[in-house]
């Protein structure tokens, strides 16, 4: 019996895992593995106040408290069974990195003691030679530093029957260049805070700090691991490079929000409990559109913390999956012909006093000024925002009637669109709340939101936040959020400078202030009006209309990456990333694009030549059908040889040239090769087909 059929047989006999009583979580479990505010307050008053001021964005860390903090962290970690500590950082790999050191140190007279010094807490020195740098350092200049990021709480990570103290850290080169995702993100937060605080001051709204908030809706596929390991494409690339459509896919819409089966529920329960311990408040779980596809979403929180939590949650989901014999897939398009997976980024701005600045029912001057800044930002920097979500995986998903179109546009909804029209025509009225009466005696009329939801939109207002659905499921959220922060801060600064001139020395109340501001807002809204679209972004009509409006439609991610080295980007990223650091990001992403495509091509050729072709030839000989199916086999073999030849010709080219060839020439040929090979799956004897099929991967769980 083949390995595939044996795996299927085993799955059928497997006992379903059901949550046990002790898995039920309690509020007392929350953040038990996090050195959070309550624990910080147990430090001496001076040290605690300084650290909390840093977290709240009100101060600079005083290194005099480092030894005290280090000792407290060590004692807390050891009480929970930790033996090692690590600087936990986020290099430009879209993942995390860590180098573990034990607490062991030499004591007096050759004895051993457990110690964590303030120096070890504050600074580490991993070898930076093997991390992506985009030319920011040479191989013979490989020193890199990690420094503790005191704006994020240290936490404990359980794995391999051990516990490790994780110290969130920033990563940079010997010359000070940012080599991670976190440094530019934190810089963008500080820049946005400075500008938005100026807006609040104009609007007479007291607040000590403004920060971006983020809610991440993480989509993923969960499949049986025994089938997963039989597919080297899923194992090495995260997606199936071959695979014919099953008889039933997602066309009936019966999986979306459907009942969770026991095995998936047990898996979800366990990773949610683990997330709870490290301070991740998971709020939502449900089945997504495609079979075997699901979604998880924590509560909204400060963006920099939400991004840390998203990375931690993804790793937990992978690790917990192993215990349940489940493979968790975060690729944007694991299965052709089915919905792909995104990481919907819900972005807003909030104050430390609890005000959501994108709440339409709040201060009208602040809301409309900020809304104008967002609209202008997307209009002028849409290509950069498109580039921030560029990847090979996302190319299989964007614009495919399942994710936003790659054309940058903003959806506001009827109510806000009406307000914009009123501003443009100098007739601003009060916003009217609409009620929905369901005609049932048991229910009062329901208050409708100010906007509907438009899942086709590139950047959509959804009540009191903007939803950026274009971010891919495997992506690191820091880059797109950093871009949003940067471009909004830049546009808001420009608008506020002009408003300051219009207001002068006048002391105006809210409505008077808005009246003075309207001509300025009108100017910028009129300029950016082409970016506003409330219709179907999937339609051919919008594609044609957007071209008339002069909006770029960058279908291929490779082409979108050039926005990072545009002069406009260099200007808007001043104080966040230098021109050299932006160039490095471009070089890294171009290299990753080319390497990812090359890996997929390697997998296609390997799977075809070593598994699929032998199975097909064996079957056709056994059944005497060589002549009937010879055209398909011969055509597939010719395609494979052509792809290998073209791949060999890329050897001496640079990464940019390789990426361009893959995007423009090899990608369509690879797709044609796939279609031809998938024809074989439909005619080869099922017992001889070597790879787990879609019907098995998606439904045997």
C-alpha cells in the first residue's frame, strides 16, 4: 500500500481529540507568563516609575535600574522553571530570532550560581552575518547588536519540556543601521504621536500620548499532519505547486462560520489557552470560507504590542498543532482554486485617555482632519502601501475575488461619502443615524453603522477604524503598519501646517475651528478625490475607471517593490528609515522574491520527475493506455525541460534581474506546466497517485 493510502487509512482509525475539563480557561490564567505592569510595580518606586513611563511613551529608560530589573526577571523566571534567557528579536526574515544563554555563571571558589546582569539584559551580540541586510554590512563586517526593548513586556516561552525567559529586543548593525522590523515601527509611532498630539492640542483635547491600535484577523488552514509530510511542496514552500480541484470545494458556502469539528475545537482551545498565558487575549474563532480554513482574532491593542502578539500566536499555533497531529498553514494560497488567507489589519488611532480618534461621533474637527490626512496619504502613497504587502504568496491571492484588488482605493461608505461631498460643496450638515426595523415585536429598531463593509476595497473604513485586508497571512504586520503610520503622519503634518496659518492667534471653539478648517480640508479632499470608490473593486468597470483616474494597478509584487526606493518614499520616511535602509529593504525583498520563485520551480520539477511522471507511466503501461495519454505526458516533459533550461540561464544574473525574469517570463510558464500536470492527476489510477489529493488534505481532519 502506498504511503498516501496508508496515511488515509490511519486517519480514519484515529481517535478524535476532545477538550478535557482542565483545559477550560479562567481569567486568573491571563498573562501568568508575562512580566507585566503589576510585577513592574513591585520593583523599587524609582525603577518602576521609570520603566512604566517608557512603556507609556513619556520617558527614556534609566540604565541605573537595569541590574534591579534583571535580578527580578531572573528570580521570576526561575520560579516558573526557566533555565535560559534570550533576546527575542524580529530580523528581516518575517520571523523571529533568538540565541539562548543559561543563567549559569561562576561563583566564588569554583562554585556555580544563577545570574542575569543588567548588562546581559540590556545588550546582546548575535552574529549578524547570516541575517538579511540588503547590503547594510559586508560579510567581514558582521557584528550586530540586540538591545532590550523596554516598551514590550518580557515573557516566558514553554517548549521542549523547558521554559525560556524571552526579552523583547531591537536589532541593528555595528554602524547603527536598523536590521529589524521593530525599530522603524517604533520610530513611526513616535513620529505619528508628535503630529497627532499637535492635532489634539488644536482641538483642545487633553491627552498625553497618541498611538496606533491594531486588530489582526489571522486566517490559516489546518490539515492532517500525516498527509502534510507526504507533500514536499507544503513542507518546503507552504503551498501545493500541483493539485487538481476536488469534486466539491467551497461553492456551497457551507464551511463559512459552520460548526467546528471536535478535533479542530480541541486544537483551538489549546493554543488559545497557551496564548492566554503569555498575555494574548484571543477574542474570536471561526471557520472561514474554504474547507479546512479558519480565522482567529485577538482583542485590539497598541499596534506594536499587537504585532508582537501576532508573531507569538502564529508560533504557538504551529507548536500546538504538532500535539494534535495538525499542520497549520499560513501561506497566502496553499490550495489553488480556493480562497487564500490574509491577515486583515484593522488600524486606528487612540489616546492614552481612551479616545478613538477615528470615531465619527467624536470631535468633528479632529475626526475630519484626520480622515482627510488618511485619504491624502493613500492617494499620494498608494504604490508604497501596495509594496508593503508584496510577496510571491500574495500574488496568488490579491485581486482574485477573495482579497482586495491591488489598485489602491479607499471605501468610506455612504454616510462618510456624503460628508465628503458636503465638504466639497460647502454644505456640511450633522451626521444622521439610520435605524433598521426588522418588523418584529420582540426587537427594537437596530442602529446601523455609518458604513457597510466592502471586502473588495483596498483600504476600507469600517465604523471607527480602517481595515487593510491586503496583508498576506504569512506577512509581518510591522511593515504595512509602519508605512500607514509614516504616510498618515506626513499628510497630517502638511495639513496642520496650513491650518496653523489659517487659524493664526485666534482662540476658537470646536465648531468655529471646524469652520476655519473646512477650506483647507476641502483643498486636500478635492485633490485626493480620485482615490475614493464605494463600488465593487473586483469589477472590470473599476479597473477601467481607475485607469481613467490615473490610479496605478500593480498586479505583480515584484513591480510593486520599487516604491521603496522612490524619492517620495525617502522623503516620507525621514526619521524612520534612511535612504540606505530603504534601499536595503528593497534589495532584501527582491532577493526573497526570486529565491521563493526558484524554490517553487525546484519543487515542481522534483515532484514531477520523481513521483508524478513515474506513477503516470506505470499506470498507463499497466492499462495499455500509453498512446491515449502520450500527448499530455510528452507535453509536460517538454515543459519541465524548458523550465529547467530557463532556470539554468539565470545562474549568473543578479537578484533583481532574476526576479524580473521570474515575474515576467517564468511565472506564466510555471502556471501552464501546473495545469498540464494537474490533468494527469485526473486520469492516473487513484491507488498509484503518490501525492495526497485536495479532497484528502481538505476534508480528512
